[in-house]
């Protein structure tokens, strides 16, 4: 079965020389959940938004993003707009103003339905009400405005909105970051349930590894614009092959993982500036295991286990992934 | 407690982003809960403003002139006895507070004094001339707002682009010349094409539809003059409102839904940008009234502005006082409307 | 200063002002009373540009070119004096309101708000009419209608400056009110006042033109507004005398643009974080 999404060598540069995403590639099958982790500035949001060409006009996006075989980066504008939301929708951080403050939420959920499908307004509103029910927001409140809801409710509204056109893929960009822990857990559970029931693939972005490990089958870790490790989340959390992933795991203790019970160790230093060339491994300056070759030799993703790749010289280069 | 006075609309124009704590306002809508209270508060503020205006008007017209009877009879030989009689007539020998109170009573009952020039009650003169001014201002305001908002939206949406730069340069230039000068230039340019003044041609003796056409013909140049000077303000207002919205996350959501650039702008950015603009637009409407003075003077348009211009010739102080009060009242009313309209339109403020 | 020179709009503005300023100052050197007095000139009446009169003549036969240059003197003089008054009044109110933020400050701001509520042209007209015709009453009228913007600006800046630690230190060391206002706050507020002043001059010149046009100025004066007023009441419009109407208007345009562009450039230099 061909993958739902195939990304190859995705690169995003901002003028004059800011390389926010450098040659990222991965595949995603239908119904799979992929978590993308990394610290601020690692390029994860940029990468995700770049998939649908949602970045600001000053961004240059190159590479290939094949959605069901069709390259979105070179698709015609009208085709791209048709894929947006109906094929792949986005859940933004709803707690901040990702919802239009002066329109009722019911209307905002109905908007993409009316845009992508030939249905009547009544039908669209009915479906919007059903979606609200599904996410646990009383449908009677469809006429209310975003500021009348709590942060957690707004996030649920965003999820309802993302499901409106029955997409095959949902990109969730930091969906729970501004929420407190209890609400966070509720929202994540809701999202997992809904995508599982409908067989929707998910790309979830977060700087919080524990959030991702709990909800996603696979994890991808980004550092300084590059994909440094990708594999099944259970493997990455316990047996990370890349030192950066190890450090991330220590910083965000995962509930249930005994090793995390110890106090997390901070990581010295700062991530590199995105304007630098970074010939070798970008993480080398901060890596406790760095060798001389690490700083100068380019490092590609190499197999570190079943369906598990890592871009680290310590992993011996075997057959290409 | 809201601050009284017209400064309040300015603070409303840029409302503090409503507090959105993670566990904020949940539960049902409370939309018009405070509207009557809000309305009452604003009316009181407007009344206070008006009162202050009356005080200032009184001070200017009744306390400042060194000797009103001398001003009144300037150029006409009058004996001392006649001057004394005039003083008694006008109650100038009464103590200040008494004069103020009678002034207040008169004004609030619509008794605005008696024009020296026209030998008519000021109130009736104002009544006669109000219509033409409203016509001129109303038309100019409508055209300016539509033009200004449209240009503002498009300038701001692609700010720094060609339209933006041209519109900005044009606005700046038009602001930098006196209104009346523009009027005169337009007149010279359009000699023979449009009438040189007045509101209608007396020789035509037109009635009904013909009259409407005649007035419309006379309306073109003065309206155009006002629009040219005033539309720039609306461009600026709308432009900066749109630019403020440009970085907002909900626009990204709209784009992600698959809307075209124009749809995102029209359905999401513009409604949000209109809100703060509305308040400022209404406030500017108040100042439009003053702009009418110079335009009506140039075009001999028989409105309140022209009345004021004629009053300056003597100077006809009671008439000037009357028009001053009317102009000030219109500004206060406009500001009040601005507050109310904003309140009615913004769902966030409504629930507050 | 160097940053200012890098901005072309500001430079252009300054250049225009410099030229006009020089003309205004040098005017008496080549314009004598003979050319300005209606009883002493002998040029053709209301004539379009001809030999010897590059910009034509007015109804009395005076050269429009010379009138316009002389107008620079009188218009700029009124504009500048009115601005000085405005800035003094506005700064005083703003400084006091910011320094005494309690009841005094509130009272002053209420007064300011009331003045802002008044429509400026009717107010200026009323004041000027009551004070009698002439440059003085126009100047006062302009000051009374323009001071509020400066007052608000200065108050905001005063509050900001007084919140800074060095003012606290001065207070702790026993500095008196006057000292704090004059030696700590004022120097920090001055740049802002400078910017505000350039924009005030621009609007003062427009106001002067308007008030004079409406008949409130000195009938013997030769400001640009007066020229336009004479043109209007002398029927220049119906006669199509564009040479009479264009020069004073364009002169006003140049001066106002000059001050506005210079003011904006200075503003950008002082506050680089500002978005245009």
C-alpha cells in the first residue's frame, strides 16, 4: 500500500540565509500517528506548515511533498487549496487567537464544509453541531464567540473544526501547549480517540516529548532544522540512538518510564544559529559523545534498528534505510 | 468606572485584548447584560461634555469681548446713551453667574439668541441652513468612507506595495494643502463644466426631479473637495487596522482551510479591522462638520458653514455663538454614536 | 544626526525648509515696500505671467512672485510663534499632569479631554472673532486649539521617565519638584517635543491660512492665506486667474510637506522600533 504522505528533502529557507528546515524526509502511512519533537527553533512547526505551503511569502520551500502521490509543492494553487482541509487539516493552538474573534464558532466550523462540499447552509450547520457534540462542547453553544469559551474548550472547537471535512491527515501544531496538565490529558485523549475511530493519520508537533510518546506510534526528532532520529516511540523513549533524543527524554520525564524518575539533566549550550552552514553534525558542540569526525563529516540518517533511523556517527552505516 | 469625556472612545478604539486565561469565561453568553447601564453612563458623559462646551462658549462670547456693545455697534455712530440702553437690554450689567444661568436656560430651550446681521432668531437660521450642510456632509462622508476604507484595506493588505505607496503619497499631499485652496483650484479647473457656487440655480425655477438634478449638479464640486481632503484619514485608519490584523493566527487558520487570499481578507481580516476603525470614523465625522465651513464658504453653499462665514464679517457674535454650540453638539453626538456602535458591533465588548 | 541624513524624505523636507527659510529671511533685501503697497505699484492688473512678472500680478498690480516670497516671511512667522505658544502651553500642562499624577494630573487631563472634544475650527473662529482681527488673535486661536496633542504626549513621556530608577534616586537624594521636572524629566522629553513641534508648525501654517482666508487676519498683511483671501474676494476664481491661486497654495504645500517629512524622519531616528 502506498504511503499517504511522502516527504523528500524538504528544505525551507528565509532570505537572506536562514535555513529553518534542512533536507527533512519521512513517510507516513494512512492512520499512522507521527510525533515531531524538538526545542524551539528546531524547525518543526516550519516543517509542518511547509507541507501545505502555509508559510509566509518570504519562505522558499524546496523538495517534494507527495500526498497520495501528488507533489503539493508544485501543484497548482487551486489544487492545493482543494487539498487543504479536505485532505489535510490543521489544529493550531486554539488557546491563542487561532479562531476568528468576531465570528461564532459554529460558523467557523461550517466554513470549510461549505467551501469544499456542495451542501446547504442548514446541512453544514447540522454537521457543525454534530462535530461539537463529538468533541464534548454543547451544540447549543454553536452561536457563541471564541472568547466565551475556556482554553480547553477552544482547543476542542479547533479539533471539531479540523474534522469538519473528514480529512485523511491532521497536522496538530502544539495542540496542548497553553493548557494545564489535566485539560491537556483530556484533549489528547479526545484527539487520539477521534483519529483512531476515523482512521486519520496525524502529525503532532510538540516540544514536550512526554505528550508525544503517549499519543503517537512513531516519533521524529528535529534539531537545527534537520531530522536527527525517527522511529517507533517506544524504542526512542527507552533506547534512543541519538544523543539529542536522549537529552530530550531526560528533560521531559515520561510517566511509566522508570529511568525518568531521576531529576532531568539540563543540556548545556544553545542550539546553533540557523544562518550557519553546519557542515558536520549540528549537535556536535553540545554532544557529550562528540568525536572529531562529528564536527566535519556530514551525517545522514542510518538504520539503528527495525524501522528506526538516526543521524549519528555512532550508529554504524549499514544498508541504506 | 468609565472615564467621562470624549477621550473614552479613543481608548475603546484599541481595546485591551480581552483577558483569556486558560480557564476563563465558560458558560452562557451575557451579551446585552450591561447595555442600558452602559448607555446611561455614556449619555451622562455626553451631557457633561456638552455642559463644559456651554461654559467655554459662554466664557468666549460673553466674558471675553471687552465691550460687546462697542463691537456690536462698530462702524455705526452711537451715542453713549444708546450704548447704555443696549447694555441694559442685553443684561450686561447683571452678575456673571446670573448671566450664565439665563444663557444656560436659553440654550437648553432652543433659544440661541438673535442675529444682528439677519435680524432673525439664530435658532431659525440654524434650522434653515442645517439641511444643506447635512446633505453636503452626508454625501461627502459616505463617499469618503467607502473610498477610504477600500483603499485602506488594499493598501494595508499589501503594505509597502505600489498601491500603498501611491495612496500614501496622495494622502499626504492632499492633507498638506488647505481645503479651501483645493476648492478654488477645482472651481477654476471646472469653469463652465460645473456651477461656480450655490446649491441651485435660481433662474431655473426647477421643481421636483429637475430640482434634484440641479442640486446634484451643484453638489459635485463641493462634495469632491471635501472627499479629497477627508478620505485620506479613512485610508490611514483602515490601513493601520488591517496591518494590525495581518499577523493574527486566525488568518493562518483561514488560509489553511483553503480560502483564497481575497476571501481571507474579506471574510476574516476586514471584519476584525473594521471594528476599531468604526469608532475612529465616527469621531472624525464630528470634525467633518468643521471642514464644511471652508468648503461652504468657497462654494457659497447655503449651509451652517456659510452661515458661520457670513457671521464673521461683522462679527455677528450671537450667530457665531449659536453655530459654535451646534458644531460642538454635533461632535459630542458623533462621539456618543461611536461608542454605541462599537459596543453593538464587537462581541467581546458586548459581553464585558 | 547621521541617521537623519540617511533618510531621503527627511533630507528633502529639510532642504525645502532651508530654501524657504532663507528666502523668507532674505526677502527684505530685494523686496521693498514699494512693491507691496497697493497704492504704489504700477504693474498691469490681474495679469497672467508676462515679462517682468514671472508669476503674474494681483488686482492691484503687485507681482505675485514677490508677494509669495514676502508671504513666506509672514506666514512662517505666525506659524512659528503659534507653535512656540502651543508647545509651551502643552508642555507645561503635560509636565505638570505627569509629575503630579494624582488629583492635579487627573484634573488637568479632564481639562485636556474637554478641549479635545471641541471642534477646532469653530473654536478658533470664535476666539479669533472675539479677540478682534489680526495676527495676534489668530496666533492665540491656533495655540488654544493645538496644545492638547503636545500635552498628552508630554504627559505620557513624563510618566514614563519618572518611572525610571534615576528619577527615584534623585528624589531620594532630596531633589525638589521643580528640580526633577526641569533637570531630569525635561531633557528626556525634549526630543519628543521637537518632533511634535515640527508637526505642529505644519498644522499651524494650515490653520493660519484657513483663518486668514475666512477674514480673521490683518487686512494689510501679506501671508499666503491673505493672498488667497484677496484672490477669492477679488473674483480671481471666476476670472480664472490660476497664477494668483497656484503660488500661495503650492508654497503652503511645500512648507507643510517640509515640516511633516522632517518631523517624521526625526521621529523614526529617535524611535527606530516604530513601524511606519
